C-alpha cells in the first residue's frame, strides 16, 4: 500500500572540512542578530568555542555564551540557559558540541516559543509552536542530534531520561565539520562512533524503516566499518574523520525519520540512573539486543554483515545473522569499548526498575520484535 511519508531534516546542511566558516553568511541571510552559544566547559577550554566566536566577530554577529551544559543535560541546564537567553536579549541559538549541547539547545528553543517547564514536553509532539532558529554545529561523529527531531533531557528529580520526539525542535541549519573533531580523544571517538553505528543499525531494522532510511542506514554502517578504527587510532586522520562525520549525519537522517528500538530504550535508563556516557552504553547493549531481535528481521542482518565487510556467500540466514553480531562485537572490542555493564558499575538489583522504565520509553515501539519486562531484564543480564 502507498503511504505518505513525512521526512524531517534541517533546511540547510553544511558537511565537510571547513564547513563552520560558512555560517556567518548564512546567519546574515536569515537576518538574525544575536546568538546564545550553547556549549560545555570542555569545548570552551579546548578553544573550540573561540573558533566559533572568532567567526561571529568577523561577521559582526553579536553573541553570549552559556557553557554549563552537563554530559547528560538536566532540566536545570535548560531553564538556566533560557534565563541567559532572555537576559542577554538574544534572538537565536547556536549549539556547539555533541549530543548534550544540541539537546539542551533544542529544549531551550522549545521553551522560548512555548513556555512552561521542559517536563511538559516529554513524549511525542507535545509542543504547539516551532522552536526559535537554531544553528546546530556538531563536534562529535555520533549523536546526530544536530539533524534529528529528537532530544533527551535528564529529569534529575525522578532520575530518568525524558525523550522528546518533536518536529518543532528541528534545527534551521546543521553543520558537520570534521576539522572540529580532530582534537577529540580516542575514547570519545570510539564511544560516539559506536553510538552512530547503533543509530544506523536500529534505523535499518526498526518497524518504521522504509527505502530511503534503509539506503542511508546501510551506507552509514559501511562508512563506520571502513573508518571508525582509523579515526580512533589517529584522530588527525581527516579522511577517517570526514567519513565518520558523514556516517553520523546520514544515520541521524535515517533514524530521525524511521525510528529506533530498545537499545536506546534500555540505554536511556542506564544513562539516567548511573550518569553513564550514552554511546558507551549503546555499544555494550547493541550486540545483546540484536541477538534478541535478529530472528524477526529476515535477511537484514546479512546486509549489516556485508556492510561491515563480512562476506556472507554460502551462509544460511542464521549464520549470516551471527556473522553480523560477531562483526559488531569485534569492532567494539577493537576500539576499546568496555566488555560489559558490570565494568560500568551497573547493579543487577536495579534491573526491574530499569526494565519498567525502558518499556515506557518512546523508542520501544519501534523495535522489530515485541518485548516484555522479562525480556529486557534478561538482555540486561546478558550484557553484564
């Protein structure tokens, strides 16, 4: 049956070395006057923020900086950022960083145009009005938050991550400049790269997948298989960084329009409960979740294995499925991802609570195979 597809991504996307230099002219074309730069102190200390502000100064664009965003942005970050926006009389946002500044910026943009508290917007499509303009400059090849309609904010009172899926939060301009990624340490490169792989794989097998999302997801998996290990081994390898920037970007386009699955549902809970890095948790969970899912995905795991460089000629479907899982595990090990949740301090006594929360997560509905609380607890256990 023919259906109407709604596909969302920013109106303008700048991808490639030196892309950040293009934003001055684009901001002027939009008639915007003063930016609140949403970022974190690490990027400020590394001098990445100055690279941006120098460009703004050259183009006579006013700005203020809010750099208090936490690795898992909190409700307080969002409301403090909004207060800064209002006090400084800004008219648009520039988000600079990985997923945390991007998600915080989206939350501030929604709060500015819709009012209320950020908790009001948990779930799917809860806002009425489009965010104010956001120029989303990504500095890690992983989260793809700069191009998606999703954002995640930690509720520090309930100790949960709130997932918002909302087209109104979409950035006006996205920027993926691999030159901003060369200073990232190997551990962060590995974690964000495996996050991108998780996005691509979940988007490829989700029940919401369609022809365009499949094409983007498979190309992303291929690029990651070709370049992640090189980017981790040598962060100054601009070719590897460029491939990873493209991989992350197109994985974001894929999952933002097709959906995700229970890797993310489960990872969100671990991140909130233990304040763990999202990419690392995704990487640890990914092969265990997909071992659960693979018998419901037809030949899709054969495609994943091939995209990761494994020849599946002569293999049965089960053999090809297992080859894909082994390829995921192998790549994860090569780039130094922890072997299990136990290394991250996760406690088995929390599994029931985490599983209940994961079932309620907005990503769960996209999983290709239905799950129960008991299924999720068993996957957590296997991932230990």
